[in-house]
């Protein structure tokens, strides 16, 4: 059968049809988005304007905050606008662009988390060689590889989706353009494409998660002979990172590590890694990190003093 792509726009069904629920969700996500911007900008400015920028751990944290901002910004503003709109519409071109950018920045974030785990492994298991292994060139290479990995991941999904024919219906049962809801609307057989999507998203997430967990098991094995104080100090540097990894990967597994189907619960799980985790990241990394808290106090207290002198 000859299928033609005659869909020029999609209708997003969103999170709820209740107007009261939509208003409450708008206020909640507006608060989340403001916290995301405030928290991540504070982290980026504090690291950039302090000596922490010279340390690989904080260099990666700076890029994680940067990718968090762009990642959530591909979804959250459109979600908030749709919560106040009567008709939640997105054009075909913007839908494909959202699919690409969301998975690109999400992929970058996943690979940056892997780079941070490698950094912690070297710092704890090979402290005498840390400065040699995690030199500036190695750190830049990890960041470039993270961007390349995100690009390959998103480009693969984009190419799998862009050639699909859509001839109606055009209602996406989600709050943004993601690959599984789009496969459901395609006017062709999508079993093979769905398998490739699972291989792209699910296996990539599973593989990186296994690498992350392996690195922390090796850290635990290495520090088992440390004194209690040294062991606590070594593990405290990893606790915040492990928390972020679990919060980020758990809902991804639920959504992507399974056959290519859509479930009503996917919207809730997707909220975790598109909005909730980017909001919690700054809190987790600052509240559990003494160096980060010192840098924030130093940078922002000095800025307030300078601003006050200028006013006088």
C-alpha cells in the first residue's frame, strides 16, 4: 500500500483534560523550571568563577548543569504553554526538532554522568596517578565523546522517525514528541523500527548504567581496606553522583527497556528525567558537597559586596 505523509501538525493530548489540574500543573512546572534555571546557573557561575573549574569533577558538573538546562528547555516551556492553551498543537517540523534535541541533550547528559563516574573511579582507586590520567586533554576528550555519543543517539532516532509516513490520526498521547508515541501513529508496520529504537535507547541506557554500577562496585571493593574515616570520605564524594544516577536511570529503564509500546504511566515516569531530576541535581550536588557550598558562598557573597559598593 502507498502511504503518504499528509500530516502537517500533531495534537498533544498532554497530562490531563481537567482545566483545574492543568492550572495546578502549570504552577508546579513553572516553579520547577525557575528552580532548574536558578540552581543550574548558580552552579555554573560558581564553578566558572572559582578555582573549582580546574578540577575535572567540577568541570564535568559544570557541563552536566549546562546540558540539564538545555535538556529540560526542549520540553518544559512547550509543556507549560500547552497547559494554558485550548488546542495543544505542534507542527510536524517542530515535532521532529523536539525529538532530535531532547534525545541529543539527554544523551549528552548520560555520557557526562559516565565521565563523572570514571573520574571518581580514578580519584579513589588510582589517586597517585589521578593528575596524569585526568589531565586537561583527557577531560576535553571525554566531553567531546559525550557530545558525539548524544549526537549519534539522537540522529539514529531522528532518521528512524523522519521517514515514517503519518496519514492520520495525528493525536499524540503525550506532552511532547517522543519516539514511541510517534511509532504508534505511523501508517506502516513499525515492529522492526521499534526493535531498533529499543536497541538504541534501551541498550544504550542499560549499557552505560552497567558501566556506572561496575565503576562503583570497583570503588567499594578498593576502599574496603581503608580506615572508617578514609572510607567515609571516599564514599561521600560518590554518594551524590549515585543518587543522581538512580533517579535518572530508573524511569528511563521503565519507559525504554521494553518492547516499543506506550503506556499511560509513561508520562509520569518521563516527568522524572525531563523535569524532576534536572531540578534536583543542583540541590543534590550542593547540599552534599562542602567544596561546592564554599564556592557558592565565596562567589555570590563577593558579588553582593561588589554590587553594594557600586550602589553606594
